[in-house]
C-alpha cells in the first residue's frame, strides 16, 4: 500500500520441510487466532504460526493492529501435493459496507502442480478487479501486479480506511474437497500452511490517526519516503517479463 501507487509484490518462500523462522516480531503480541480452535497454533516462541484444515473446519487469524499504509513481506508454506478444493487466503480489509480490501488467494489442485494465485482489490465496497497468476517461477521479490492511484480523475483508491491483516485456510468446495482430504486426514502432518509476516514499514492506525507524518518527504531524515515509493525501472522490467511469460 502506498499513496502514489500500489504494487502487490510477492515475497514468498516455499519450503520442503515444516520449519520456517519468519517473523521478526511476536505473533503472541501482534495477532489473534480468530477461528478454528486448536487448528491454529503458535510455534517457535511466537515466531511462527500454523493453520490447519480438516473435515470439520479450517482456521484463521488476524492482526490486532490496523494499518493505513504498509510494506508487507510474507512467507507462506502452502498445502503440499493434493490440495484439491482448498484456499489459503492472505488479505487486508477494512470494515463497513464500503470497505477496502486487498486479496491474495492460493487455489489448491488435485495434481500437486504449482498453485494459482488469485488476486482482487476492493475500493469502497466494489471489487471486480480479479487477476490470476500461475506461479511458474521463484516468486521472491518479483512484482506481479501494480494498482495505480487515479484519484485525481475520480477513481477510488484505498487511502483513507485502515485495514487489518488476515489469513485463513478453508474449503472452497465441500463436495470436491472430500477426495483431497480423505487422502491426508490421519497423516502425521495434515493440511498445514505455515505463515510468517513482517511489516517493517507501516503506518499504524490508533485512536483515529496514523502514526506516519502527513508531511513526510524523502528530503527529511527518517521520513516515510517509502509512502510514495513506486516500482523502479528494474522492477518494471521484471513485471513486464512476468506478464509476457504467463
């Protein structure tokens, strides 16, 4: 999220094991498991959070804080192999009927092929901006989508409503999910995405105000110059390359 443009840039790591040290903060302090009971677990002294899905329910968590703007890195270990009918979601959302939202949804499949990443952006309660991406390469740091700010010509942009960060794993199609789940329930490691989040640059929303100064500029030391950060020429070339191969 930035005031001049919004680049949805993935910084994901897919790991072969169930070990992921990812969060520089403390999940105990910054996040709450909101549904799914003990299917959501905090591990590694609050540095790691896992969500699991079984036949009865999925699970999810949310951040305790709200953010007006932020630069977020995320690390996810998705469901391996047969993940038919499952969705692992990672998104930001505000409240109310005219909400803002930024969605990442990883869609499972029967074959164990690379995931499809479904993205969408809502402004003032209106979405219909879906784009899907096939993760055919190592995605760390590669921009895949940019949503520019055209408020000057009357198009809404998510600049005014603070959002919480959410993540969940759930079954998109109960009937079609059955086959995928039946092969995994009872295994030593059931369906288990592992999640790590880092928000080193963010405008915390508290008591109706942002923690970032409104007059911040790159010419002032320790200012929030990243608020107006745009994709540089190298990132633009990488974005163009990705669009050409998919």
